[in-house]
């Protein structure tokens, strides 16, 4: 019975991907823009190969550069948004100070900030900050442009902060009062009551923020001076009409995004384990 | 316990990634690479396509330049860092930055991120008009703009296009990449010269030609494949790509469109620098201009090498560069014809009110006198001619 159910589940899950493959195959016949499945598979199966007809690094190298940018932007967003969100959630003063601005900024697409980020950070990177004129020797670090990281940060910050605020606000006052009666310090209240209480909402914010960070990277990687990354590869592939690389990059972005979301969903499940008990 | 372990593993993996990125060196410093005190490092912005072939050929053929001309770009890191060497003297270290086309190059120069820029005349002039202290030091190329139609279109030449636009049942839809692109402006004026009406509104059934902006796509390929447009006007190598991919056919070079002779040598890309760079590093600029002059000479006299270098640098397929490079007029030494074409271009952009700043009300002569600083390139050309190194006139 269990085996049957599993087969049905797998088959149901495979219907849409199979339909996509069939449509893709039909659309690729005689098309320049839609490459054949085989051509895209060839790119995916040779991730270390330098593209022969594309001014870009290998797919694997591009993915590494993109991951690095997202890790930096998303990591910074998590580090800054969680404390600010908790502040907004637990303090009336902080909420009055920041909540209207955050609500307004949340609805602005991070891509709209690209020109501002370029003006603010130019072509600077951790490599230029550390190594100055010798930054070119540290190609990977030099590709982590502050402007790109800033746009990713902007994209991920608001959903994380607003979810953290909602989570912190939702922690029942009775728990905090009980902890204080038992002699807990402010730090203990924060670490033992508020943070665990807000954790499910924070992780939900991280999932949303992570998804946005991956969406933003495609637009952000067309920054001046960029030489690699999956977004750069997509843009260059469009320009040079090597669409198999654009499609392969899209698939890799989807796969990495799925893995990131899976990891965060797992984390969400772990930190939310206590919730049913509470209800 | 398990949660802590997972978090630790994830944290360690991220930390390892960041440490790897921070320490990963592309090249170890070589004692021979060390720059002598006072040798400047300058960033050179470029677009990455074959209009800037003169720079790429010089970079790829450094050894040939050193042997034949004594001045060269010595590779330090491929496609990124080169030392400009004249005889035994290193004039400067040049860091190449692929900054992108359109306004991106002058924008990067205005922010001080690059000192020298290779890019379109239109964008450089627009920024100068707005008060940026930019000067055009030399042309890089002219022409190379084409009119391409769908491969199976019955329209095979300019006369047929004019006839169809005037007598056809529906307007022709012709794509363009940007509102102030030279190709689009030349095409519009040629239509006017032929008495063909044009517009931008697809509902204007009585218009002979509807002009369609590619928008952010910047590539005509998807619009050509979907038959959303009947053809497009654009510069190389986009034209060669469309033809090579079997989607289009070139029916006219825009330089040949009416009024006859008016668009010959119409400006495309140039080398520009800030006035600060010109004042601080005239020796480096003159050296670079010498290399560009010699490289342009080589492109004209050794087209096989030029096509090979274009393909090696841009990574466009060899067949595409074979179709593209011969249709571009590479030019580094300013000619009277180029200066005249610049003046014609100024009159053309005045119609669309491109300039709203210091060039808004100036004559073409005054514009050319202010924006062009051809002193260094003329000196460089004279010195090379004195040594008998320049082969073409």
C-alpha cells in the first residue's frame, strides 16, 4: 500500500516537469532562441568547461560567484534584519520610528535601487578594500561587488525584518512576565523567550528573503565590471545568442534556490516543533 | 545536539567558502611584474564587442607588437591587466574593465571608476553636455550599422523596402535598440529623404514604417524569431549574429542610405578620457593611442588576424566575426571626413534635442572644437609615421 502511494505521489509530481519537457522539445524544433534539451544537458553535464562561444566563465564558476554574492547579501540581511525586526516587534518607539519606512520600502523592487547602489559603491569590492590596486589578483573576491551585495541585501532585508517583527510581537507577554518574575535578565528574556518564540516567523522571513535574493541576482549581475555569475551568463548568452547557456543557468538558479528553500524549510520545521505543543 | 551540529556544518561551510574567496589568488606576483615607483595604474573601460577590436588585438598580440613596433601591451593577467611598455620603459599598468555599452562607460568614468573609456560617441557627448569634463581623444570605428530583414522577406534591397513601405497593405515593423542610437536616427532620416512616413504607434495603419524599440532585451533575435518585427536597424556584431543564426539577411548598409554620401563614416565608438587623466598622464595616453593606431593599421592590412583576434577575445563564433569585422570601418587617426561626419551627427541629434546642457545651442564647429582633443593622437600618429611604422594613410 505504502509502495503504491509512493508511486502515485512520484507520478503526480512528475506530470508538470514532463509536460514542460514535452513543450520545450516541441518549441525547440527549428528555434534559435529555444535550445534543444540535449544542448542544455550538454552544458549542465560539463559544468567546468569554459563556454566555447560565450564571453563568460564556466557554469560552475559562475554558480560559485553567484552563490558567494547571495551568501554575502543574504547573510548581511539576516544579521541586520533580525535584530531590527525584533526591535520593531518589541518596542513601541522603534516601531513608530521604523515601521512606516520599512512598509513603504518593502514594496519597492530591489532592482530599482541598482543605479543608487552603483553610485554608492561603484566598482568596489572586498578585494579592492583589502588589496587596493592588486585586487585583480583576487578574482573571485573582486567579483563580490559591494553594489551587487547591497542590492541583494535590500531585497532580502525587508521580508526578514517584517517577519521577525511579527514573530517578536506575537510572543505572549505572559511568558516574558513569568521569566522576569523568576529573575531572568533582559538578555535571558531575549535569548530564552523572545528569540525562540519568534524563530518560526524569522525562518519564514528567511525563506522569503532567500527567494528574493536569488531572483535579484539575475538583474544585479549585469553591473558594470561584472565578469561572471549566473545572471551575467544569462545576459551575455542573450547578447551572443548562445541560449543553451541561458537555459542552463536558469536551471542551476532554480536548483540552488530549491536547495536553499529546502534547507530553510527543514530549519523551519525544527524551530517550529514546539508550536503544536503550545496550541 | 543534532541541530547544533547541522548549524555548525553549515556555518563552517560558509566560512570556508568566504575564506577560499578571500585567499584565492588568480596569479602569484612575479618579481618581473612589479611596477617601478611612479608608474601609474589606470582603468580602461570597454564594451567587449568587436568595435573595440583595436584594443583587443593589441592585447592579444603583445609579443608581435614588441618585436615589430617596440611598443606593446604586455600581458600580466589575460583580458584584465596589461603593462603598456615602450622599449624598456613601462609607461603604465592598464586594468581593463568590461563596463558595458550605452551610457555605462561614461557613467563609470564620471564616477572615477575608469580613467579611459572606449564606447559610443553619443553617450560620451551626452555626459559632456551635462558638464562632465570628458574629451574624445580619437575615433575607434565608424559605420557597421545595417538594415536587416527577415530571411524569407521578399524585400531584398533599399528600393524594395521603400516601395513596400509606400504601397504595402500594412506598415513594416522595424526594430531598433535605443531612441538615440545612430542606426535608428540615420534610418529615420533616410525614410524622410525617400518620402516614407514612419511612426511608433502600431495602430497607425497608414504609416509606412512602425519603429519598434527592443527595450531592455537589446537583442533583435527573439523579436525576429517570433516575427514580431519585419527587420531591424542595428550595429555589428548583432547583425552578423542574426544572419549567422539564419533569421535575417542584410539588405543595406546604413552608410549607403539617402541622402547619398551623407552617412558615410557616421561616428560609432571613440576613445575618451577625463581632463584630469589627460593632464596627469599624457605619456600613458599617447602610448596607448600609438598602440591603438598600430593595431588599427594591422586590422586593415591583416584581416585574417583581425577576425581571429576578434573571435578569441569576444568569444563570438569565427563565422560571425568573419561577417562582422569587414563591414566595420576601423579608424583611429581622425580624418577630415570623420570630423565632417561628427558635425553631421551633431545636426542630427539636435533634431531630437539630445543636448540640453552646454551643447544645446552651439554650432557643430563649436561642438567639435570643445569635445574633441585630437592633439595626442595626432602627435602619436606623426611620431609613428616618422619611424615608418604606420602602413595605411
